[in-house]
C-alpha cells in the first residue's frame, strides 16, 4: 500500500491502483523506483512510517482518493471552482475524468465566477479616480495640483470640494434650462436674448474653469485625454467658443444670413450654428460625474449590449414582418395609409412598442388580426429583457453605492 498523508489525514492506496494513471502525481509516485524522484513529488517523507506527506487540502483529496478507487472524478456544487481546479492540477488529474453532467455544471459555474470577477473589476475601475494622491509626490507643483485634484475629483475630501460638486450640477441644470428657454418666442426678443447670452457666458466660464482645473491637476496628459468624462466636459464648452468664432468671422456676412433667416431661407452657416447650439444638450451628461444612478445605467448598458442588440434585432424583424403583412391585406382598401411597406413601418414600430398613437389604423378584419398579432408580439418582446436589465441595474447600482 502507498501511505499518503494529506494535511494530517492518512490515506492508503494500492500501488497497482495508483499505477493505472501514470501521468498523475500519485501514479508517478507508484511507478518511480528512484527515491530522489519520489521526494520531488511530495513535500516530505517519513522513513519510520513510510508515509509521503503532502501539504494540501484533505477535504478535496477525498474526491481525488475516490477517483483512484472508482475511476470517476466527482464534483460537488459547494466547492470553489478556482480552488478545485488548482488542486486537481496539482495532483495531475484532468477534468475529463468527471461525469459529463458534473463537468457541464462545473464549467458553467466557472464561467459565472469569471464573469462576476470581471464585472467586479470593471465596477471598481468605474469609480477609480484619474489619479491618486501619491502620484503628485515629487512632481512640479505637486502640492498645489494635489489640492486642486481634491477639490475637483474628490467631493468627500472637504466642504469646498462638496460645494464645487454641487455647483457643477447646478450650473449644468441652469445651462439646460437656459437653452430650453431660449427657444421660447418671448425670449427671442432683444432683452430676453441678451439675458440668455449672458447666462450662457457665465455657464461657459464656469465649465471652462472646471475643465482647466482638471487638466492642471491630472497626473498625465494621456490619461486625461483617455477619460470619457473629460471628453464630455470638452463637448460641453466647445459649442460656446465655436459659436463666437463663427459669429466674428464676418460681421457683414452674418447680417446677411440673419436677413435670410427672417425670410426662412436658412444659410449653410446658419445650419452649422444651429447644430453647434444643439450640442449644448450634451452638457446634461456632465451630471453622470456626480450621479451614481447615471453611472450604473451606463454601466448596465455596456454590460448588456448583447441583450440590447438582440432586442433591437427582434424589433427590426417584427417591424419588417408586420408592416409587410399589413400592406398585403390593406393596400386595396380605398383611402388607406398603408400604400407601401415603408409607409407601414411607422405603424408597426408604434404598435410593437405598445404606444399606439392611433394615427394609422387598419380597416379590414384581416388587418385588425395582423394588428393584434403585432401588439401581442410587442408585449412579449418588451417584457422579456426588462426584468433582466432592471435586476442588473439594481445590482450594479447597489455595488457602486457600496464601493463609494
């Protein structure tokens, strides 16, 4: 018998049984005749007791011991996959010796654990600051940059830092409200327009100061450019300066374009300015810097992009299918709106989303049956991923708050 002491527990295996698996550690121990080679396979050897000692987990070795006796490797659900794989690799036993059902469940558990660890790592990186306090040591104006960094990036460091974080969110909301009010007819008058321009200037100055402070306090310029939130900040302030640049290029030309705008002939330059002004709406994304909920939502969308793309694919299939069916049964009806399949796309999209504007409705019995099928398919389709996305969002939100 081969006397094996694993973590203080004694096991006995017949030499001929262990020798059936010569590539395993115990199989080599049974077939080797050179004592030096045997000592290399174990942690210690007792000459008096003739025991080979292994400093490994005795609980998992019970399954290894059972494998040598039966030829089947059993896997229990309560085992840690990483620990179990490490142990069987040490003993030289392959996972193929386990039953197929156990192996499938074990590999699924391994994948779940790997996915969980990956998500956990990405969640921690989501809240990781662009720079740590230690990175300013020994650098140019390190103490000053460290102070600026705490004010801008770490709202929990001091009361002024919290005030700046609150002011940042308030200025974003003021900017969005100002942009909204600027489209009101009464605010387009001279006085209202002047107030809106001054409000926009104040917000742009604050956002620019905030951006420059982040640039100064960044540990490296490369990391600063790679950060997504810094790109959002840049998009938030660029429209203001681009608008000023376009307005000052040629004053006479601008007056000409304003005259054209009055007669509703918008020039190319006017269209560009409208597009630039519209880019100010992206300032609302700055709220995500100080909002855990928005971060959790963005993180959920990134993690569930496959499910979201699959949902969009199903919606597209439903739109094409039901619009074609509706056109085939309604195109002969006098005065119908389903004159072609592209015209029926809007109806199919609205019906699949279960919104149902009622601006376009079928007139025939067959058309109503198709509409009922479209709505039913939309209810089933919309109900499938909602619970998955909501559960993941709740989980990610709770983890982000706990990490904070």
